[in-house]
């Protein structure tokens, strides 16, 4: 139990005792005045005055109403309910120069380390953005597709090294071309940007041609120059031992300097901004310019929030006020004298009306919406059913309502929304087994709709089916779906992605003992491709944890030399720079 506004509770703890004391002192003064006027027994028989005992009962009921009203205003919270928050941001693709010249130490500790620090500073200033990473030298390749998981991006950024490249030269044109290809399938027009981070020492590039795809899509390129105008000697790599510095084709020590002309040219052509990484004001201006790119809705983040339970103390407060009014009415009827209610009682009655309205909205509305949602579901109006059940969940987030809402969203083919609600309904013991089974079904369907994320979604489905089998080892449907999900995950890993919804032959039987989507809507929403049980936590597709990101990074590093695009590895033409 917690309170959203604990200060109200503190004020109530101070105000209510003072109010009770004032009311009791008022009664004491009244009794003293009556005793001075005449005998209390005689006055009681010949007047409509309330007797002292009834008056004290009314005072304590008023105190209870005030106290519980203060508790209700403090918004007591108990339990959790599913909630949804729209994630907004931009799509930013970072092009990081990993050529040999980025190891020069004219900035401490070297250019590459300074570049990584500047990149992370820029990325972390906009935590809602999706960020991808392209590394380049003489060739370029996409190392991390755009993702909202900044922790995974940081891991890939820190691991980037010149040793990852087969060609240690610099070709900015190839990097820009790769960015254009990435954005053919990522993001929306007007919400994308490229951040090019380099020392600018590149082979001769036709900037007009290199930036044409990006300019055609209205994608600005922001550039960060790393290094100094004086430059420094290029360190030798391990193949040149025992040499300390790299030498050019005629044996001279190679000297690398920051070349800003090309970086400024790229920014000017595309409508971006150039900044020198070593200047704080430049970096701040670049971040401000990036911030002016319009954000878009990237997705809806599912989470749980504390559920308000103000209705309970509010109901007690209303009951106390009604009891106080009833005592006054009984006392008046006993004397058979019609009198107007005292001003204090009228004020309490007036306060009771809005409290009753709140109580009706908070308690009765949720039950009505829940029953309405179930009727609409049985009638086949799944969209209206989902809306009604969501309103019921907002009023009182019970697992049973979440389960029914999950079924409705499943029928609407909004599988990730269904998964959110199944996860919540699985918190109740008697609903856990059917909830995690349906969760597996929903995640498999979601994997078919989002092939690019099928691996993570199928892993979640497998975990859900495994949990269902742990709870009910005799569930043959869960075993069937687990096997199919494992098979599909293996196929996706082998083929490089899910083949989508066309794989009807893979569909299992499900909890409803009826193939496909049709079946008992109370038990589940359709049989799914196989699966497995498990934890299945989170509301939607889970972000990469550190271990998963590391494994992915290792796989990329094993494959990247064979898959990247650009020039073939070689010594380069005579007189050309290979740093």
C-alpha cells in the first residue's frame, strides 16, 4: 500500500483531530448553556433539541467521514494495472570512421576514443531516439540496425575497433551510400538524420553523387570532425612491428590532419550542421540542431502502474455521512417535530453528492464495463469489447478483466497488446496456466507480423509455453505448440528471418481443441504455431540485455569481413592514402 499524495494524509492527520476537538467543545458549551437555562430533562421533553448522546455519535461519524475522506484524497494505491505510453523520437544513423587515421593521438587519448565520447554524448541527449551504427573505413557495413535500446548501441559503440575492418583507408562516399540503403527501409520522411563522425581524410569523393540518395529523401547529414589541424603521426598496426608509426608508399611516416572541408561540404549539401568534436559549443549547437528534427511516434511502450484504490476509503466516508444524517432524522421523527436540518448537516449532505458520483464512477462503472465487454465479446464485436474491458481495467485492474481483454485484442489481431494483458492476468494463480499459454500464442502471431523481430518474440513464446507445461505437464496442446515454436525459431535462424503468416501448415491445436482461430473464446483465442513456456516478462518485445547484445556483437564480428560492402582489401594504388 502506498499513497500518491502523502502530504494530504499528513494534513488530514492534523486537521481531523482539531476539527473533532472543536465539535466536542461546541457540544460541551451547548450542554452547559442548556443546564444554565433549565433542567435538561424538562427541556428534552418540550423541545426538538437533539439529546447529548445522539449529538456525540453524530460528531464521531462526521470525524470518521472527514478522516476517510482525507485518506481517499491521498489516493491510496495497491496492486498494479497495465498501462501504455507512446514513445516518440527520431531515427538517427551514426556513421563512425574506423580507419587507421582514427588511432592518431593528436587528441587525447586518440581520435577514435574522442569520437565515441562525442557520439555517446549526442545520442544520450535524446533518449527517445532510435539509433543505428554503421562503421566504415575503405568499406562500410551496418553493424547495428536502428534500435531504441541505447544500452545495446553503447555496447556496439564501445566495441568498435579498426581491427574490425579489412581496408584501413577512409571512404566517406561508401559510408553515405550505405546510410542511404539503410534508410530505404527504416523510418519516415522528415524524421531521420545521419551523424557522420570522421577526421575527414577521405579518398576523393563526388559529394553530389554520394549525398544524392539522402538529399532525395530529405535526410540531413550532421558531421563531427575529430582531430586537429596540426595532426599527428599515424600509429603502426600489429602487422608493421617493430615499426612505431605507419609509413606511406615511399617510406615516409604518415601524418594525418583533420580535413574539415569535406565534412562541411556534406553538411551544407544535405542541410545538416558541422561541429568540431573538441569544441563544447559546437557540440551543443549540433545537438540543438538535431533536436529541431521533428519526432514521430515510434511505438507504444507497455508497462504497469500502481492501481488507485481511493474508492474503498471513499465508500466508508460516504457511509459515515449517511449514517450521521440518518441519526439526525431518527431523532427528529422520535420527537414528531419537523425541523430544518442544521446548516452543518446540510453542508455534509451537499458534500455527499459529488462523493457519491465519484464512487459510482469509480466502482459501479468498472463492473458495468466489464459485463458489457464480455457481452460484446460473445456477440463477436471484439473492438467494442476491447474498449469496454480496457475501461473496466482502468477502474479496477483485476487479472480476470485483463485476461478477457487479452482475448478481445487477440481476436482483433493486435497480438502484442494481447500479450500485455495476458502477462498481467498470469499474476493470478487460477488464471496463470491459460494466460501463459495464450501469451505464447500471441507472441508467435506477433512474430509472424514482425519478421524483423521474430527471434525475440519466438523466444518469449517458447518461454511462455514452457511455463504452461510446468503448471500442467499433461497439456498436449502446449507440448505441440512448443515443438512448433522451437522448429520455427530454428528455421528463422537458418533462413535469416521469419517467412511470415503464410505458414499455415505449422499451426497447432491450441487450448481450444479446434484448429486455427476458431474455438472456445473463454479458453483461448486460437491455436498457435508451437512454442514453449517460460518467463516471458515485459510488455512487448524485450530489449537486448548485456549478454544477448554481447553474443550478437560476437556473431557480427565473426561475419562482418565476409559481408561488408566497399572496396576489396588491398594495398591501394600507388601514392594513395591507406589511412
